[in-house]
């Protein structure tokens, strides 16, 4: 029973970390598109799936680490997620 709970929590943190990276990546790209004058409400040409996948892959471990620190109550105010 305990192993199943630990395994489920690990799956949940992995999913949440990847999802948080994806949301953050979309926000970064949308901000950049708006700075370039692209209307993000009317056009979806600014969405680049390859870029977002690379961003998630690169940011995932840091996001997961920070989320685990937050769960354990070890938040770092300077480097919080």
C-alpha cells in the first residue's frame, strides 16, 4: 500500500511539473509574440510545438525539484517556482 502511494505521488508530481512547464512555456512564447506585434488572439502562428517541447524538457527537472521542495516545506524565497 505504501509503495503504491509513493508511486502515485511520483506520477502526480511528474505530471504537474511537466504541465507547469508547458503553461510557463506558452506564457513565455505569447509574451514574445506580443512584443513582436503578433496578435495572439487572432493568429496561432506564434505557437511552435517543437520549441515548447524543448522548453518543457529543459525546464522539467528544475520545476520538479522546486515543487518537491515546496511540498516538503523547504521553499527558497529567491529561487521559488
